[in-house]
C-alpha cells in the first residue's frame, strides 16, 4: 500500500472517539457525584474535552474516509499528495494545541468551540487545503459526478464558511448585541453540523453504492432532488435551535417551513437501497452493512423526535431540556458514528481482507452498542420530560430539588453510557490494532 | 460542461444567492429586544463568562449545559438578583467550582446577566399558542 496518509486520519479519529467516551463518562459521573474531580477536572473543563474529542472523531474519520476512497478505491491521481500530509499535520498539531489550550484553562471560545479562537485559523487552512486538493483532483478526472462527490464538495466548502461564521462574535457589531450574537452563533452551529452531515451522508451513499456494486444509487433525479433539499436545509433550517430567542419571527417561519426534512432524505435513500440489495452483497460487507442498518433505525427514531420538536408549540416545552441532548446523541452516535464505523469497517476490509469481522468482541460489541444507545437515549428523554414538567407545570420547587429528583435517571444515564463506552471500545480496538499494523507494515 | 451539470450548477448558484440575501437580513435585522449595546462592564462580564466556560453548565435562553440552572432572568427573578448571583460565584456549591472572582469581576458578571435579562423572557410563560402550532413570544420591546 503506497499512500497511507488516509489511514493516519482514521487512526487518530478512532483515538479521538475513545478519548471522547472517557471524557463523556467522567462528565456523567458529575451528575451523580457532584464533588467528583471537581477541583481538578470540573464539568466546565470536561465538557469541552468531550465535545472537542467527538467532533474530532467525526471530522477526522470523514476526511480520512474520503481520501481513502478517492486514492485507493477510485484510483484517482491526487492533485498533491504532499497537501494530504500537510493537511494531516496541520490538524494533528492544532488538535494537540486545542487539548493544551483546554488543559491550561485558556478557553476564550464558546460552547462547542471552547478553545482559544486563534486556533480556528489553522483549522480553516486545513479545510482550505482539503478543498483545493479535492476540487483540483476531481476537476479533470471525473465527469458526471455522482451525488456523493457533490455532497463532499458542498460539505468542505460550507464547513469553511460556517466555521468562520461561528467566529463573527469576535467583531463588536455582533458581540455587543446579545440577541444578534446568540442568533448568529446558533445559526453557524446548525449549519456547521449540516456541513459535516453532507460529508457523512455522502459517505453513507458511497458505501451503499459500493456494497451494492451499483452506482445508480448515487445518480438519478430523485437522489439529486434530495441533495438539493438537504443543501437548503443546511442553509436555512438551523433556527429550530433558537425558536425561543426574541429574534425576528420571519427567521422562525422560514425554519419552521424547511426544518428537519433532511432525515426524510436519507431514510428514503437507505430504504430504496435496502429493498434492492441482494443477499450476496450483504454478506460481502457484512459489518459495514449492519452498521448502516443501525443508522437506518436511528434515522427513524430521530425523524420522529425532530419532526415533533420542529413544531414551535412542542419545541416550547422540549427546548432547554435533555430531550435536545437525546436528539443530538441520537444523531451524533446513532447516525453519524454508525455510518463512520461502517466506513472504517469497509476500509479495513479493503486493506486487510482477512480481518475477522465475526470475532466475539465486534459481534457482541455491536449488540451492546444498539441496546445501550437505545436505553441511554430513553433515559435522556425521561430526564427531559421531567425537567420540562418542572419548568412549566410545577411551582416553588428549586432547581437543586428538581436535579435531586432526577438522581435515578442520572444513574441510568451513566450506566447505559458506560455500556455504550464498553461497546465502542470492543468495536474500535480490533479496528485500531489492524489499522496500526497496516500503517507499520 | 454538460447540460445536466449546468442545471446543477444553476440550482446551487440560486441557493447560494438566496443564502447571501438571507445572511445579510439575519446579520442586520433588528430583533425583538431593546436595542441596547453591552456596556464596557457587561462586556467584561461576557469575557469572564466565556473564559470560565459558564455555558458548560448554565443556559441563556435554554442554550448551554444542563448541570446548572438557566440564568436568562436570574437578575429580575423574585428573591434572586445581584446579591444572589454574587453569593453563588465564589461559594462552590455542589459541582460548581469555587471561583475566586474579585468584587469588580463579580459586578461585571452581574452587569452581563442584567443585560441579558433586559432582552427578553425565558421560560416565556406568557407566550400565546396558535392552533397552527405557532408560538407568539412575549417580548420586552
């Protein structure tokens, strides 16, 4: 194997995932034992560590997967192989700098991007290099792009724009006006997630077409109609995050009309693909197929939840509660992570065909993953319903009393979160070991 | 360029044009708040809020972490207010770390929270619900 740079992205992605679950677990302990690590690693530090790690998992694994497909499956001559390496080292060094920034308490940023804002510059440069390399490579070598090439191109371009937009608060025009500031902050976050979804859903469609050995999954009017609908969602569908902020009602009207159709998009595509898949195709890429089916189930669950709280009258009661967390966990773990793990399995099956996907740890890990995630998600929903009831239907009960009444629910969140962590370790470790072996060989 | 590709590029161009117009409107619209800029003291409070990751546990308009309470209207809530906020800042109750804010810093955080409080309500108990599923929020404008 000549060019191993894509594997470096995937290896560090899996390491980020493992770090992310450790920080996530430690954070959940603080809900049940408030004094736990309070002086050394308080929740205010643990949460940025957790968020940074899991976002890194999504971004690095998506990037590594795209590079791998283009180089090793599509056999395209990359515009510049040096740029891939430069991209990796920029991300690696920035990642280390971000962890250092968080560890030293130099957190001058905001929720989700807590690190010192200067570090956004190398991240943007990394995305820019990725974009230049991607478009220059495809420009003369591929005509009649299938939809996943459009999706990846869109994801990279909009990632650059919305990451920059997330830092507009540095300008006094935004920073000095609370409502404008919060509105733009959450607008950028919504579209930022939409951008990585373009990368991840593009990967899902790519995998489907490769597993089925039929590229028609990624072509045709329907699939492009859904792509454009997804793009419109990315651009205008963010405002369900901010229904309750006193911003202009027209922004909310637009969001209400457009919000959350993207789940229907992917569900439709996967449903059509599953129907026409032969048994032989499924067996060839058994584990990648199983993880894509898991994401199918989570799309269905999140579709129901998302459609419900895109209705302002329901959003009114769910906003600011753990129901929002259930939704974000359902999407980042249930959908994004399962698609990306499917991609890692696909990559491993290509670089090491003898890799045993039926080994005990992976099979049981997949089962534990599905069960734990579902129960974890249900626990978050229960916590959210109870908090909403406290906010709107109870009187004279202090916040601390409400939190104490949720003790049993928080324990269940920790227990199922622990199960989820174990399952991810069981699945990731064999993959990581194989990838490192191939990298060293 | 093939006609199929041209069509796709055209759709993307239309969407990007719409996005540009939309962004300009969002960035420049006057919201339903009292259009008052943050004072220098409140800006200092905002910086402290960010540098100490208060958003990790607390929410403003329901956005933030859920370990601590929402603080949108803490300044004007009955039995709460400036002294209540100050008392919590350096006490380190439950999972909240013990901060060592000076009196000046405490005042800055209070000024920031007071400003936020002046922009609207959360939870918005007096909102009106429409049969279409729409919610009209009560504003402070």
